[in-house]
């Protein structure tokens, strides 16, 4: 069985994330969506909430499982026997950063990174932009799955 990990903060999960996960699920036997814990970032949603939201929007994908990790991603891959990381690329600026990460990960562990070009429909999309739009009560219905939009709106209203 060949597995791949799709790492990210997923705060919140967007339509772009779901697109990459769905496409990976067609290419690999198992896709592990790993919510990475970054203590330097204050998330809008807890790790558990993010994992729950991903499980919800990926319920139609039987070969997808959700996990979380704190530490080096390559250590997670080694501990779980995962030979590859899949990363969606939106723009050249993503590539510059991700190439360095890919080369470092390969050097540290032999884990390969596969780059998947983002569907042009989502090339501008990021969780940060979605949160900003939601904070100003803008319409995010075309940016995130419907259930995530409801949760996002509720969270923003709680914090207001």
C-alpha cells in the first residue's frame, strides 16, 4: 500500500485543500491529512476542531484518514511508513519556499515531496484570506465547503 501525507494547518479547510486531497485520493492507496501543530501560530480553530472538519468534508473518500503532528514532518512520515508528501502549489512564490522544504526533507530522511498544481479555480485561495474575509462578514460560501462556512461564521461571531 502506498501512502502520502497532505500536511497543513487547515485553519480552516478550504475548497482548495479539499481539491488537492480528492486528487491525491485517486492516486494513492491511502491519504493521511496531517494537521500540523505550530505553536507560534494562534489558530482560529483548535486542532481537534480542524481534524473534525476535515473528516466531515472528506467523509466521501474512504482512503483518507486525518491525524495531527507536532514536530518534523519527516519524523511523522518515518514513524508511519509514509514515503511521500503531497503539496499543492498555487503560485511561483509557493514553489520557492516548498522547493527548499522538499530538498531539506529529502536530505534529512529520503522522503519525497510531490507537487500538485492547484486547480486554477482555487489559485488565489488561502485559509488566511478566508479568515480575513469572514472577519469582515464577507461571503465565503464559494471558498469553503458549506458546513465549514457555517462554523467559520459562528466562530467569528463568537469572537466579535
